[in-house]
């Protein structure tokens, strides 16, 4: 028996999943940690807490699994994207990691787009947003010049754990793509971008494929956790890329719908496609491949807000129990899930959500269904961009997250997307993708396709579009799409009024 370990470094916790080489879960462990918010808009963590969390997880796994120390063959990672880690000449962090959800860098984003414009899209496939790494570097240069002067290497969070385990500094293409410093088509750091913003190429880590080996576990780490054999360590992937691999997104005819706090629509891409900034575009964990990604900022978050605000103490099951008694289109009631702004396709931080078409005949069940439909309509925006730009139709979509647990939502997705929907037997998240990378890297399987067959399993039950519902949803979706432009000016005025900026 040989094991692989996937380490998923999230924003609020680190999870470890130990799997056999045949693809079965042996055990999972996790450790939580906090986010520091020293100022409004700031979101930081000290990298040492990630190491402490990893040590806790490794200790618990080694204590539970008797042959862990002799059967562990490979380790890989998935991790939160974009967050900036800066090291000095001793590979010691010299500033808290600035996280992906930190929004202090609006000014720097404007500077990047002013200097690079369309050229940034041509090189990186993305526009500058506060979450990306490059704006954080510019902020550090401007606001902490003494710190920046000491920086010898920049890293992404999961790669700091790779350094801890192996003593080596690397990153891989899926995470590097989220920095706005990678030429994603040439698979190399962009000297043009680095030079434009006075970033030495020397501070950028060596690039490897996600499945590339970055070293072996050091003797000191092996002794600490009772590991007796040589353990190979592989680069891994950004969390979204690893999650895409972990659900089997390795074919252009397959798409992924993820309904968590935010909503994500992902598509496998075999070659570079310029979506004009309407979608995120990154390198995949699959070598020489990519994935596109659209984001609804408040998917599950909208549903949770609705439950907490109007649910009268009901749980989700009770609140949504009668949505199937409401006709398609919620009897003329629409909801837009823009309660925290929106990402795809509008990139508008000041748009706000709305219920449109409220009448005296509407009951709570209509509002419940309208919220669900509005979330799916927003996700469809991303799917439609992918299909129209590529001239393709998805054969089926894999649904994960909260929506995949509800048959009514699954059928709603099938009807609104007009695509067959499938779901996993068990969801393991990005950590499963990390395990798959390690299994391939260790040579347990000849291809990632073979790894997918062994590690990823789907339920037999699928949800197919109902023709009558598809036709009705097409009509209501065309109306729903008009709500953004109809409410944009009003939303912006209301936000400015609330912020005291309305003149």
C-alpha cells in the first residue's frame, strides 16, 4: 500500500487528505486559523500560521495511520490564489502575506491598466483587479519601500509550504497565472511587465509544471513526523485549478458549476483564448492546458443572506421545500444576486441586488425560487460567454457545492443551462486534485486521464433539461439580463449616497 497526501491551503483552514494509490480516502484532517484585518480593506496572514497548521495536520495523520511513515510516497498542494508572500535572503517572510481578498490596491490597479492597457490582456489573459498579486507588489513598493528593498523572492502561499518541506523555491503555472506577471501562452515570466513596474526578474521563483517534482521531504521534516522513506514533493496547483482537476475537468466538452459562497463556472481550454477580460483565464494543472473562469460574487452568499434576513428561523431544507410548487420564472418575480457587487460579466463593485416584479400575489415560496433562479441566471452569463466565444456546446456540466445537494436546484440548473447536469459521489475539493497530481507524479498512473478514472466518481443519477422549462427559461432570462443596465445608475447613486459621496 502506498499513499499520497494532498495539502489544501485555504483562506481560513488547511486541510490534508491522505489517499491510497488506488484512489480511496484513508483519512482527512484540518486545522483552522484566523485572518488579520489591521485596517479597513486589509486582509493578511503571517505565513508561520500555515506551517503550524501543516504540522498539526501531519502530526494527527501520523498518529492515526500506523504505516504513514513507511507508505507515504508523494505530497502535493492546492492553495489560495494571488496572495503575496515576500522573503529576504534567508527565505524568511518579512511582511504579512497580503491575501487575495485584500482590497487596498484600487489605485495600483488603475496604474497597471493605465500603463499596460490591452497589452496586459494579450500577455496575461486578465485585467488588473485588487485580488491579483501584481497590484499588491506595487502597493508594497509605494507604501513599504524599506520592506521592498529587502525582498529577495516573492512566493504564493502553497509554495511557501513547498519551501518548508523541501527547502526549495518554486511556483507552477496555474498559480503564477494569477499574479499578472506570467505570459500564460509562452509559459514564462513576462519581462515586459516586470520591467514596466520595476520588478527584478531575480525575485520571481523558478517555474515548473504543476505535476513537476520540486524536491523531496527534508531529513529534518522526516524525523519530526516519523517518515522513514523518501517522499517526493510535487508543485501542485492554485485552488481553482486543483479543484477543476479534482472533478475531472480535463475535456473541452465538460464544464464545472460551483455554487459556494461565490459561484464559479469553469471550462477546460486547450489553447489560449482572449475573452477581452470578461472571464478570468489561467493555466491549468494539466500540462500545456488552460481553464477559463467566470465568477458570481454572491451565489450561496445570496441564498444565505435571504435565509438569515427573511427565513424566520427556517433551515435551508424547510425554506426551499416548496420551490417546486412555483412555476418557472417565479410567477414574474426576478432576483439579481448583486448584493456585494458583481464580477462576471460586469466587473461592477457598485451594482446592487434587486427583486423586480413584486406583486401582491407573491408568497415566500416565490421569493425563494426567484433567489435560486437569479443565482443560476448569473452563472449562465459566464457559460454563455464561454460557448459563444468558442462556438461550442457543453456535453454536460459537473455541479458541486451546495446546489449539487438539492435535486430541485439540479433540475433548475439543467433547465436554465439547457445542459445535462451530473454530480460527484463524494466531494473532496481542491485537496483531491492535489492528491491526483501526486499520484501521477509518483508514476502510479501513466496519464492524468487514468488518474481521473481512478480518483473521480460520479453519481449514476443525472438531471436532463426539460424542453418546456428550457423554452420558458429562455424567455425569462432575456428579461433578466436587462435588469443590470436598468438598475446600474440607480445602484451607483444609492452606493454613493450611502458612502456620503453623492453630490
